[in-house]
C-alpha cells in the first residue's frame, strides 16, 4: 500500500478528512526496516514522529555493566517516539528502541505535525491516549521492578501479554522479568495448581483472568 492507503487504514487517523490525510501524506514517508534495526539510542533527539504500522519493537536500557535491561514491547498501530513535551521541535528518546521483527514505519515531520494538526485541535485526543498508554507502561515498569514479587510479575505478564509470553522461550521471559528460570517454573506450577492457568504442551492458557489480576493488583495472594 502507498502512504495514503496506510494512513487511511490506521485507527489513529480515522477522524481525518480526505484533505487532512493528503496534508499528512505530504509531511510523511513510509519505510520498511529489518529486524534488529536500532531506531533510537537513549537520549537521542529526532524531529520525526515514528508510528509503527506493523511489526514489533522493544524499548530497553543499558546498565553500567553493558547489560540490556528490558522495559517493554511496542506493538503495531502505536507511536514509537517518546512524547514528553510539545514545546520543542524535537523528540528525545527515553530509551533505546530496536525492532524485534521486520517492520513498516510511518515517519512524520514532528514540527509540521504540531503546526498543521495539534495546534488546530486535530488528533489531540488520539495523541493524548498514546501519551497515557506510554505513561501506563512506565507505571507497570516501576511496579514490576520495585514493587512486585515474582508471582505478581508473572501474573501481570500473563494478563497483559499472553501471546508474547507463549512466543518467547522461558529463559527469555525470566530475563525480561529479572527472575531466575527456576523461579519462573515454580511460579507457573503454583498458578496452575491454584487453578489460575493451564499449560498444554508448553503453552499457557488462562483459566481465571480475574484471579491473575487480583494477584498483581495486591487484592489476593496466589
């Protein structure tokens, strides 16, 4: 599909008129990227607003020992760029962002986007929802890293990202959650024993979604 067709099919731009879509096309470009492409370094600046049309990306940081600290995944139909302020002409990345799969990105001139859309009251609600989503991801990150025990970490990932949990190797999941692989195995066995999940040939199936939610919301012990 060409740029106009892609924009027309994205939910984020559903409320734009044909004329507005044409204007957006004029300040945008569409490009395919291979998996493992590094889009942003932490604290790097860009004057382009990147939108993930399809594919998968991950946000992560590097600690002082050069270890990768996983933050969260970014899925298609969402903005890749971090938006912390609309008072500047550039965007500063909170983390490193790398593509996990072959992906297609929509790149928009951020300054022109603000002038032609946001300052005219267009797409403000959609952008606000994206900022709220990014903020929620960071809240979940704080809970995962500093508040949750291993059971709550696993329960939250199963509830919010079951597809990715089943797609990844258990070792990679344990690295993401910063727990030992043996701990992950014990937690899964415990959740299964308590009737919250089932495991069929290595694939986790949620049996009691409400029970999982209560664990990571601190309303109930596993």
